[in-house]
C-alpha cells in the first residue's frame, strides 16, 4: 500500500498554513503547462497574496471549490440542491476555519443572511485554496458598508460565434466612452474568452442604481458598436458580446483579479493595462506558471484605489437612452416595469399586461 504523502506547510507572511494532500493533481498537464498540484495552487496564492488582497481584501467573498481538483468534463453545481456537481460555490464559511479567517455578515436577495469569508490577510486565501478553492468571487462592497457598492463591473461576455478579439475591440470602445465621461476603467482578462472592466465608484448608490448605470453604459456601447448587446434572452443576442448588467446586483459576483479558473492549463483572471490588453493574442498565456514573473514587473492595477468616481454620467445615459427596464435574474422578485419573464419566442402577447405581468385566466 502506497504511503500517504505528508502534509506540507506554506509560509504566508508570519503564518504557516497546513496543506493536506499536497501532491494531489488539481490541473492535468496541457501542451503549455505541466501537472499542477494542490501545493502549487497554494503556493501560487501565497506568492500573489498582496495583489490579490487589493482585489478581495475586506470584501464578502464566495469560494468556488473543487475539492478533488478540476478535469475536463467536470461540472459546477447549479445550486444547493444539486448534489451531482464536482465543484460548488461556498457562500457560508465552513465550520472549523482557523481564527485568522474573518467573516462578514451579508444579506441575500431573499433576505436570508450568512457569514461569508472576508479576507483580511493573504493567509486566509491560502487556507481557502487548501480547502479546494480555485476562484474567489468577491462582492463589489467592503465590509464597512455592505449595502453600497464601491465598484462598477463591466462584464463583456462572448457569445457563440464571437471571440476574445471581439471582446478586445468592444473593450477599447468602452475605454473611450469611460474617458469621455470622466471615468477611469481598469481591465482584466476573465480567464476564459471574456474581458472585465472595473471602475471604482463612490459608495453612495444602491445595487439597483449601479445596475442601471451598467445598463446606461451598455446601451451607449450598443449605439457605438453593433457587436455588443444588453439583450437578456440568449435567443436575441446573436453573434454579439453580452454586457451582463445584472452582475452588479446584490449577491452577483465575478471571478476576482488573480483568481484561477476551472479551465485547462490553470488560467488566471489577469489585470492588464489598456495597451497590454490590445496586444494579447492568447489569453491562456496568463496562467499559474507565468503570473509570478508577470507580477514581478508591477501591478497593472496599482492605481485602482487612487480615485473613486460618480456614476451620475452613466445614470444620465440610463435616463436618456430609450429601452426602459430590462430583465432581472429569476431568483429576484418581479420588478416594476420589468419585461415579461418569458422567452420572446414563447410569448403570447394577450397573456401579458402592459407592465409585463402575466394575466391570470
């Protein structure tokens, strides 16, 4: 019988975090990366701890956990009732966490509350990696005020028939628009085919208002580039990039900067400068094996906290551009002015009133 590999210790600042099963392969080798073990993952998060903390520090953070590692064909659970998924989102901090792992109480759209991981030092992120976390999903708030976002998140999500190069083109249009409005955006790769752009904002608007700001920006992008859409229903998007405005709602999160993704080759959602973004030919070049050298050249988001902006220019777009309210996620209550929650191709007009509510027969 093969002897069990002893646990390893990973130094993180003044702490050491115990890593069990350090030789477990988390990512199988690819044509550009070797086998990547659990110890490799934990050491990666230790190495990028400082820049990662600038992205998730003091924020409620859900963990995307893959306890047995990730392989092609594995599936992320769709919710708490899905017992067949290989990976899952951990929103409540599990019992037995070390004392140095902090939490913050947050409220879900349903009104239920939970104590969620709130990283206050890099060691807590390495501990999460020891628990199988590959991706961190922070809220756009800090624990000092969990009801008012301090980030606007622009999620450019490629649809079938579109590519990373399409996302690059639309991101450049977004950069130009933000500059015209007096805002500064900070881009990153998604770790897959998309691009995310973050704008630090003053924490004085609600989640719903920030969502409207994202819709306003999205509609102006639609006017400037016919390769982008805010259409909620997939059947209406066509071969365009979807600007997912609902990612700015309460309990909606995006993979953090410097997070690993559950994709071949351990790709990293990587902050870049605007000039560097335009030069990328293959986003897979940003992966666990390359990021330490990349960060050694400096943090492209070093100035992200230098200034917080007003979203009033974006809310003015929301008010002035035609289109009205858009659909909310299905787990939210029906909202005033929201269109019918039914696929357009399946909608029978006489079954719905002018407010988008189904008429009871």
